[in-house]
């Protein structure tokens, strides 16, 4: 899989597609998922073109990595889920069922998010 500059997240970042933004910093954009799988379902994406978590881990700056974690903290605080918790997940590659070729994290909360995998 290679980076597709016309993926939906790239379009959101360029302002060509709409998103309900809940948090933003200089390196990260966070917005509500349009097909939520939980009461709270936020997508967290870097603003630069990173294909997946491996690409980001290898090539992102320390500041970009710090700002992703700042976004997690801010979203958790915004929704007041520090105690009740959440699930943060990212998919990588074909076996991980990554559908959009832009690194993104799903933060899901607001109730029991179910088993980690279908076999659990």
C-alpha cells in the first residue's frame, strides 16, 4: 500500500471534505467518525502524510509524536473519560485491515467497547 493523496483524510486536511473537529494542534487533527462504532468515536490523524504507524514511528519528528499523545490526553479530558476509560486502536496493512492509507487512530468510549478481537 502506498500513500494516496486523494484519501478521505488528506481531503479533510486540505478542506475538501468536511469533518466535525473536536481538537487540533499544529501536527494533529481530531474529529468525530461519521460511522461511529461507539457512543464516543473520534479519529486522530497526523497532519503530515504518514501511511501507517510504522511509517510514523520511523519518520515522524519527536514533536509530532509528542503532539499525538497530547491529542490523546486532550480528547480523554474533553470527554471526561479519565476514569471510565477508552480504547485507542490503529490498523496497519492488509492483515490489520487498514482501509485508509493515512495513519489514523480510533478513540472509542462511552460504554463497554466489547472484546478486543472476535476470538475473545
